[in-house]
């Protein structure tokens, strides 16, 4: 090991993303009514999924009400 280097920690690369973090990349989502359309289905089309257990489809029409839910990128 080189002097001054620290051991590899995989947790250094883990970041939590929320709906609020990713929606600026998908501005068309702001125009949809999520009382009629599943946000999770729309995000799946964009290679993301909501992983928060509290999430339920059709909870609110407003995208802002979903901002705090965690998402994961589909690889």
C-alpha cells in the first residue's frame, strides 16, 4: 500500500437519489397527472425505479408530492 492512501471502501461510492434529484432530466413528467398515471411506470421507461417502501401508485396528482421517494437506476 502506498503511503497516504486509504483502504478501498465501497460505501464511498453509494449515493442516494430521490425523485427530486432526477426529474429535472425529464421535464415532461411535470405535465402528467399521477392520480391517473403511475409515476413508477413512467420512471421505469426512463431506466429508474422507485425503491421506497412508502410509495404507492396514484397517491397524488402533483409530482412534487413524490420528491422524497428514493429511486435507483435500472442497469
